[in-house]
């Protein structure tokens, strides 16, 4: 009979996993369950719910460090940071918005954020969630306590397990405490808008901005079909078509100077406009959350490719599949929304990504399509074998989220 186990302490968490591995009972690991449809369905009837392992353990604004239980809602952490005008510098994606347009903003937990290694537009400058985790404490699939790191970066010696756990989707161990680096919010933010309907030309504009001396912190392109729907106010809609957005942040005088310099630099690509802090924040929040493609049932792919090739890849996908696309990370991240539920189109998307030296991950799809094709990009056999050896060491009886990354492992 299916059962939900809800530990309230690390000791209870360990006891639950010891029981699971001794009885060979697979567990689905969740916090708020906001990302359950990201990845393959977990082959488990029992649920290990971490929502009661919640709360900020310590927050030292002067030291730029915060530690919290894995089940702590992100909304609680964001509220605490906002009081001190601080932030997660990697600008986490609020994935539930694009997975389920009806989901509440800031859904999810700290553990889910790190386990899925999510990051938004600032990733091209500061890295992903994994690059900001200072340490954690967890229980492996063997039922053994382990930890890594501490309160500062220099505490990480030997093999950095934080990098291993970030992006493991709860298949190696269950984190119950996470310490993460935070940063002050920038004094000013401005965004240069460039009117541009061609993804190839947009890619060239973003490359020009990123290779300039203007310390760009984000660069994206939103197509004409969605630009007017994004945050950012009337100025975005007034561009009348597709829009390249380039962000600069920092002290006021520096931001103003760099914004003017970028408008001059990018004027050859199309008409330019500038957004100040309030509208800029709204625009980039929408881009981070893939707002233009939220609230729909269409298939959604996430492609990671070399930034310089992003525009060309986007053009190929549009021409060959009829997809709508949005570019982020200066062209290195492509969101492609396709109508229908056609597995044959999945092959086309993946072939285009591989041809550019990239990868394609299925983010939103029907349960039928998720069961029919690999959700995550197929790994090179040598890398897959290495990952399997790591999993066998951490979770030899396959009790933690079996099948989440690979359905064969949940069989």
C-alpha cells in the first residue's frame, strides 16, 4: 500500500532510508512536488516528503552566507534575503511557472533548486546553482550520513561533492541541510532593447554585446509572437516585433555609461530603447521563468549549445519543426515550443542540437511522450558507465528516485 513518509529531523530521514534499503522499497523524493513532471516518472509507490525538514538554520548577511533545511520554501528564503537587499546571484528559475502555468510563483524548495541545478539569465556570468553551494549534509541510499564543504569556499577540499549532488535529481542521496553563497542586490539595473525579428541576427547582436567591455550580465531574444506579452512595460511592446534584451547591473553611473555605450554599439542591428530598474527586473523575471511559453500544453524543449551558434540553431528548429523559440544565455540556451505530441520531431530537435555540439532536454510533454523517449539527453557510453558506477556506490539498491533520470534504472 502506498505511503507518504514525512521526516521531521535528519535522524528520522536516515531511519526512513535505512528502512527503504533494507526492505528494497523505492522512494520518490519530493519537497513541495513542484518539479515532479520534470524528468521521467519515478518508479516508486512510497513518497519521502521533505516538507517538514524546513527552516533557515542561519543567515549571516555580512558574511554573505545562508544555511537552511532542504525542505525550506524558496518563498521564505527570498523574503529573508529581500529584507537585507540580497539575492541568489545565479537567479534561479521558477520552473513550476513553465511546467504548470497555474502554479504559485516562487514554488519549490531549496533542496529541489539545488538537486535540479537550476539557474536563470545571469548564469552566463556567475554560473549555476552548483557554483554557489558552499556545503550540505545528506543521507545516501545506503542509509549513511555524509557531508561536504562548510560556510566558505576554501572549506571545500578534495572531491567537491556539492558539484556531484547538484543536478543529481535526488538519485545519489537526500540532502537535508544546504549552505549557499548569496550576494547583494545590484544598485541599478538597465536593459538595452534592440528591435530584431531574425534569430540569427539576434545571435550576432548578443555576441557583440557579450564580447564588448560593457560587463553584460544577461542577453536574451524574445520572438515577435511573445515579446509584447513579457514583463517590462509598454516599451517592450512598442518595439513592435522581436526583441534582443541586454542587461547591465552595478553602481548607477557605471550602469548609465554602459547602457549608452551598448545602445551605440547595437544600433546597427535595429532600433534601440532602454529600460530602467523596475521594468528591467520585471522583464528578466519573465525571461528567467520562461514566461512567454508558460500556461500551455505544447511540448517544450531546452537546448544547450555553444552561444555563437544559438541563432543558427534556432533558425533550423523553426524551419524544420515549426517551433516558436526564445534565446537566453547569449544564445547558449534555446527554449523551443512545439505543437502536438510527435516523437519524430524529438529526433529532429536532438539531431540539430548534436550537430551544433549541444544537447536537448525535454522539459514539458505528455506522460505518453515522456515514457516514449529519453527526457534527458542520451549520454556518451563512457560517461554513462561512470555515472552508473557513482550511483551504485551511493545507492546500490536503487531506492532513491529510481527511474527519474533513466527509466531503465527504475525497472
